[in-house]
C-alpha cells in the first residue's frame, strides 16, 4: 500500500499471496514474491553505515536536558576495541556475556561488540534481579547458558543478584561501583587494541549464535531461545519489505520497551541498525509514574515509526488531549504505528485516529502482526487499513504459514529463515516445538477475517493452551473474550482472567486500572478503591453492556471481582512486560475464583439491571 484514502502516504509492501487448502482441513499460505538478499551477519550493517553515513546518530540517551549520542563511526570503533576486550576474557558461545541492565548506550554497545566478534549475549529482564523476591529464574538462566561475564550498568543495583545467582568466577563489567568478591572491570577500562577482531568477525556467519532471548517464563524457568545471524538478518529484510518507506527515510524511533524481549531487542533495535536510523532510548514507561518521561521525550523527538503496548497508546492519547506540543511533535513525521503485547481497545484506536486527523489532516496507519521470540519475531503483518484492532495480517516474505484444525480452531505454525534452530542445550524441548514437516508451533489460534479468503488477513483467536470447555461442553475462546471484556470495561480494567472451566457459566477476575478507579472515588485510600460503591456501580454498568452484546454462554461473563493484590512475578502470574498467565492466576487465586461462584459475596460485581 503506497497510499490509502484518508491516510498519510507511506510506501509499504506489495505482497503476492498464494495458498493451498489440504484435504485434512489444514491450510498452507505463503508469499510468491521471494525474500531479497540479506547480509550474512547483522553486524555487517555496522561497517556499512560507518562508511556510508559515519556522522549519523545511531543511538541517543538522555543526559540531563540534552542527549548523549553515539554515531555509526563511534559504534564501528567501539565494537572493535571492546570486542577485543571481550575476546581477551576468554568468552565464547559456551561462556557468553550476560546483560542484566535496562536499556542504555553501554548495554547496546557491549551487545554489539560481543556479536561482532562471535560471542553471544543474553539480555536478561532486570525484573529477575530487581523485582523478584528470590532469584530462582535468574539462577536457572545462568545454569542454562553458563555465562563467563556479566554487564551491569551500576554494580550496586545488581550486586545481591550477582552474588546469589551467578557463578563465583564470573567477570563483572560495570560503569559504576564494584561487586564484592567478584573480579570487576569499569567500563572505561574495558578496551583493548584490536588484534583478533577481524579474524573473529570473519569466522562468524549465517548460522552463528549471536544471542539468547528468554521466553516469558510464566511457567517454570524461562527457556533460552537460540538466535542466529540468519534469523535476525532475514527478519530485517522482511521488515524492510513491509515498511518500505524506511529504505528511503531511515527510522527515527523513541522506544522504552526492554531489549530482553524480542519486540524491542530484535525488531526495533535491529530495524534501526539495518536501515541506518536513530534510536532514542526512552526511560519512561506507560505507568502513572513513568509516562512523564515518555511525554518529555516525544515532545522533543518526532518519530516516523512508533511501537508501544496498548497501555502506552492509552496513556499517550490521554496526554495528547491537553498537550498540543506533544500531539504536534508526535504526529509531525509519523508514517506508521504498531501496537503489540495485548489487544488494543477500540476507543483508544478511534481516538488516536481522530487526534491524528485534527493535527496533520489525515489518519496515520495503525496495525499489528503476529510472531514470537522463536520467529525473530516478524512473521505476519497487517498493512491494510482496518476499522478497528485485531487483524494480524498475512505472512511476510520467506514465511510459510500452516493452519491446522485443533479444538474447533485453526492452530498457526510457521516455517522460514527467521525461525530459531531451537532451545539452547535442550534437544527434547526443541523436538516438541516443531511438527513433522518442520513448522514451529506457536501455540496460537487464528481465524479468517473473511472466511476462506487469506487476502483479508487473520484475527488472533487465543492461545490453544488457555481455552477450556464449560460444563455444557462448549469451548470458550479465552483470548478473544478477554480482549473484548477489557475493551468493554472502558479503561477501568487493564486485563482480565476468565474463569469457568467445567462450570455452568463464565466469570472473571479483573486487573483494575487504579488511576481510573481513583477518578471515580476521589480521596479514597488506594486499598479501599476496589470496594467503593461508585466503582462497583461503574463496573456493573459496563458489565451490563457486555452482557447485552455477548450472545451465548461461551461469550458472556456473568460476574467479576476486582483484584486488590497485584499479579505476582515470582509465581509466574505475570511477566515483566505485563503479559498475564491465565492458568497461573487461576491456580494461585483459586480462593477468589470460588468467591465468584458464591452467592452473596459483597465484592462480586454482577451486571446492573435496568429499572422497570
């Protein structure tokens, strides 16, 4: 799509789609236009841009009221001097680099230096060190990959985790401080005159392991997903085909999402590098306390491509309603918006389109796709304008999608150069992840946006493992129902957990948006908000509207309870990026589920009935 009526012009892909419907009811869908050539290694792009645009800012990070910057020439020089230092420490694929810190310039540089000389790195969610009450996940991760060195931006923040969860002989690299009893090197000293760098770089290739990314770990220890040059480079050529305007207009992004996850750590990070763009590190977050920093950054920097989670767009819309400078800066150069991580509410979608039209005279395309850590992640994407959220699009170049009938749904599986060779040091788990034709099984279900017509794309239809049956034997599509219910709550709830397996009716535990609840009951202590009559009345009204439009029993939630205790990271109820594990919450909060089915519980909210 080069231009759609009513939308800002942006050159996007021009796909040639083909498919086959098999006798067993499964589908194969693929692109006939082949993927173009891509580099043997992602780090080839460092040398390319250092030669072509050496003074362009590759990455910038806040430094007071200004930005600290690293150009492509700076990056090329640093990957060589710091890469040599890493080689001197004896690091290899068997003794990789672990990174504990949040996003930072030093984090980015050391990861690229390692990758340049053939040493894998593993960016670990800081929550496993800073939020968790124990270090079980971090310990399990260390046992899987056996790191030889760890980078921690400030040693003091991570000292306890390093001492309790990592090997005694691990080398600590930090910009500040020391870790008692561990060999520690300061950032300024972690350089060496390049001797072996060129040979080490030349020895890498498409199948070299460049990093490990860990799955969410909502059940058990997170799994180390092997990432190769072939995966990452092919995925970026796929991305560049989709967002074709970035080949002529290098990306400018302002992004907060953690590099320990594939959305930012692979897609956004590498998209900037692949296309010679600029990455502004945003230390804000879509939370009441963190959104101010994001707003500050977006007032100063106008992105041409933007990605955040639905909660981020919701907070951004609220801020733009009263902040003209923010709205004008955000939409000034914006060609495309992407949401990921959860379902976007219709009211947020509609309002951001309205704000764009008010500001620049036309809409800016908003869309999403489908992928996973194991697919690098870009696999399916939607570029056709939609009336609302939900369509995840069609397969990308080089990707073959298989849809297999399962439990009354179509389970999606993926094959392509962007797919992982497997889980590190876990052949059994790797074998279980692929079917007999070599397709990676995502565990997600899709449905046709228009029955039998792949051109119209596909709609996410839930996680296969989350779905269950009511007592009547009727299947419940949990993912779709959860997204619909949260949308119908109009911002009062940020997420929901659906209950009702082997019961007569559906109920739900709601994760409340405490800031929204506070608007309904001003001056009410936070620990009393979920029980306030005004809150209960508002939720009951929303639930009544849900019930009126729900249809049958498999799509109608009959009662809800607002959870007053946050979801627990240690118990696997939620990941650090906010993804909720339905099964874990139901297991750990079985008492709350029982209350939903107990008559007379004053905290259980049912639909408000119209007075006759």
